[in-house]
C-alpha cells in the first residue's frame, strides 16, 4: 500500500532583484508503507528542499503531496490539523530541533497528549534505546546520538504514516551513524510507516534502503531497487556518485576535489523517467546518450 505520493512537485525560491531559483523541478515519487526509500544527491541538488516541502515547511509552487491518498496542506501559523500529523520529520541537527529549556519528556508529551501520557513517553524512549528516567533530563545532558534518538521518539509519538529524515546521521560520529540509521529503518518498517531517508552518503543508504532515488539539479534522474542501483547504474551521475565513494587499502586512490558543476537544464521530455528493468527507472536523456 502506497503511504506517500509526491506528484510533480516544484519548489522555487524568489529573492527580489535576483533570478528565481528552481530547487525542485517537477519531482514525482512514492514510498510504500513499511518501505525505506533513500534519496541521494550532492549538496545543493534540492533534496532537502523536497523533504521540507513534503512535510509542509516549504510551500509547493505546483504539484501536491499525498499521504494515504489525502493531500497534505502547508504549515500555517495555527496548529496543524491532527490528520496532517501523519507526516513527521527528523532533522539533521537534533539539538536545534529540541527546546533546550524543556525536559525531553514534556516535549515528547506534546505529541502524545490524550493517548497514553507518561506511560506512552516511557514506552517511546525505551523503543529508541533510552531509559525511561531520561524523560526528566534536558537536551544538553545527552550526547549527539542520544539527542537524535530523542528526536526519533518525538517523531514516532504521533504514530506517523510517513517519516522524512533529512541527513539524520551526518552530524554524528562514525560509531553511532549506523546505529541511528538502523534504528530509524527498523522502527519505521516495524510500525508500517514509510521512511524517506535523505542523504549524500550513497554507501550508507545501501545498508538500510529498499530503493534509492538519485537527485541531480532538482530532478530525479534514476530510481530503483538498491541492488540494481549499485550493480547496474544507468545514469552517468549515478555512476559518478558510486565512483566517488572512498576506497580502503594501500592501493586505494586518494580522493580528489571534483570540478565545479554548472547547472544542468533538460527538457521535460528528456527528464521523464523510463523503465529500463522491472522497478528500475532512469531519465530518458541517459538512454539516448547511451
């Protein structure tokens, strides 16, 4: 069952006196319930803009976002409707997304009011590997990895159908990245939620994602099963991302600084996704070039 659908999403940034910047140029994707879709691309490709648009933080200039077939409205000044809380976000920096002056138990409690109270808060903390007593502590009393676990617990408090995780492990040390990423993936699949995992680390997504979507200058250029993306990448940019992953060993080449990339503009016809194998889609321009 499809939990998240994005249809022709366009996000533009308008600054007076400057040309309009199209960060997301007509992206369509879907994530099934219990599935993990990895969204990968270099910095500035528009993946965070898309993630924020899905949860309503960025307004869409056109297109729409649906959760279980119901369109999600952008966030306003008033409290969000209960039905729209079915989509939640885990941010890159857990400390800035938590209120430093409130105990974490109270912050999680805000999302579970009327549905279990203190017992529910303790249950959520324990589900992410933290003791129930942690509810009485403040955010600064936890490590970065623990704060990200708290952020995950808060996102789960409303029993979401969709979780958008925007670079949730990039600020963590190497020893805790896989633990937190695995926790997100396992929790989402066990609860039947759709997880959109945004990252610039293709190798990290390989471990947890069922499918991977590759984003390049505001468009999806390739999407398919994780194994297919790794073993049979069809788009030149996907192959570039895979080649850029550092290798280990004495004979491994030293990474070099990539050249500056100029924005790429392609027609809607060339950008349309064509199925090249079961469940594996690539931009039409790549098939023409090959």
